[in-house]
């Protein structure tokens, strides 16, 4: 297996766009931060062009190659690891848009260069080593960049975003141009340049809105630890039920949460305080900002969780064809639930179906409905599920999706023997389904989740 080391100093600089590219591609890498004072002097002559960043590619056989030049490295990462093919498009017209924006970004870097490097090594620009006017000159140069260059380049970038549909820099897809430009905007607004204030992008709403969309990308949010302080409490009864798919989604995304399980005897008191008089509900809070949200409706929670925390982009892909397949399977799962609902709820709350409170025939009717379900409805739906699984290891192909997370606890119910007249071997005649369940239980996050429940 190939492994990657990205070497640079302990700052964003020229390497940050590479770190973001690897992160967006879900490619593991070792982020090696070189100590400039202690290590760089000895390392410098061993680097291909006596500079950083570099990437070391270590093959399974132990052989190593070192590649350099950050613009080339960014394109290499996209071509090598981007399975979507959108970070650096093959299509020449789309690629041209990306390269045009990268060129504009490079022009802004050149304009910013005096503001940056005069503070590092002014002698490179012809000034004497002892230079009394240094600070005054740096201030003048940076203030000129703030007054003249930032407005000019922000207009160019804003025009590009608006021209391409107000999504990303070159259109509806995130590209390496977005990654490069984001790191520049972060540098400009970081306060690193003494005379360029941290609010220098205020007034350029197209730019700041675009940055918010960039920070909404799950991989980027995770890289910058933007959701690190978000606390989640998921409240439901001490059963799988409607909450389990949400619990599984949080587990799959590696997001810790408080699994709040209430007793049924507490429910009458709690019920009037719930938005729709039902559970589950999900409390989402950020102690740093004081923000608090209360979410309801488990299907909505499921989608929010994966869009917020799934860094793989696979649990609910943005691709419309893949998403359609997932939603189709969720629709089938919902149909299955509706078919089972009378069998379930007559045993729990028969009076809502028009039966009297005292109903001597209840046990016989429930038994009859459940046996009929096992005879007719269960084989029908297992046939549908089996057919769906013929196209891959999971319900929507080769990757686990929210469809799998919804269907797993639904089918688990029929293997536990907890419902009267529904034996624990009800699914034994459907090997494609039981094998899929076994695959699901072998996924590390799911395996760990269920191990905690024992």
C-alpha cells in the first residue's frame, strides 16, 4: 500500500492547498511539519530544489520517490486521488476555467509579494542590511495593497463566482482553484500582515459567502476542526426504533454524541415539551458561540448528520444518479415499514384503529396479521431487497449509504424474536439479505457501536 508524507514548515503557506486537496480526496497522509530553526538547515540540500513543500511517495515495496513544486503537486493529487474527476477536470474547457482562476490567484500573490517578503529579507529587494525606514516602508506597501489591490482582485473573483452560478469559483463543482484561493483569503484575513486588518474582506459578500460554502465542505470543516466544539444529544427511548439509523450515521461519521435514552414512565411529562409531541429529537449546541438548535424528524436528522460530518461523501453522494438509487431504497424501506405497521401498532395501541379499549379478540387478530405478514409481505419485500443487492455489496452499490443505515435496524428487528409470532429465524430463507447484514456488522464503526450496546 502506498503512503504519503507531505513536508513543509509549521504554517499554512504553499503547502495548505496540498493538505486541503489530499483531505478533500479522503487520502490519508503524514503531515510532516519541519522546524525551520532546528531542522531546515540540515535538510535544505537534500531537497530537489532546496525548498519545501515536497511529497514523499512510499510504495508498498519500500521504494520512495520525492516530488516537488506545489502547483504541480496539487494537480498530481487531483489526478491521482480524486475519484470524482472534478477537482481538476479532464475536459479542456472546464480545465481552462480552473487554470484561468489559478492564474488570477498567482497574479494576486505577485501583487502581495512585496508586502510579504520585505518583512523577511529586505536585502533581496536592494535595501541595505541596516535600513531605518524598513517599518515605514512595509506599512506604506501593505496599505497600498489594501487600498488598491484587494478591491481589484476581490472584484475579479466576485465576478467569476457570480458568472459561474454563485457556487464555487468555476461552477457547481469544487476545484483546485477554490482550494488555492481559499488559502490566500485565509492568509489575507489572518492578521499576519501587520497593516492588513483581519476584516479586510468585509464588504465583499460574494467572497465571504463563497468562503462559507467552502467551509461547509465536510472534509474542509474537519481539517480546520470547525465542528470540533459541536455537541450532540440524541434523545429517544431505550430501543432501536426510529433513532437507530441516526445513531448509526453518527457512529459511521466518527462523531461522538450523547445517547440519551429515556424511560417510558418519563414520557408523559416530557411529551408536551417536544415540538411535535414525539421522539427522537436531537439537540445540537456549540458552547463557544452559545448557539443551540433542536432538530426533529429522524429522516431529516439522518441527512443532516451525513451532510455535516461525513467526510467521505459516500453516505449521501451529491451525484443525482447515486442519490436517486439511495432514495429509491429508502422509499422501499418506508413501504416495508408501512406494510408492517398494522401488525406492530395493533399490539400496542389498538384503540387508535377503532377497536374498543376492552377487546378480547386482540391476541388472535394480532397473531393472524403477523402470520399473514410473514407469509405474504415479508417474502415480497425480501425479494425486492435481494434484487437490489444483486448490484453490489450494499443497497446502492459498493459503498455503505444512508439506505443501508436505515434498513439494517429495520431488518434486525425480525431476527431478535422480540415480537410475538415473529420467530428469530424469519430471515433465514434469504441468504443475500443475511449476508448483507453480516457485512454491515463487520464494518468497524458499526461493529464498535453494537459492541458498546452489549
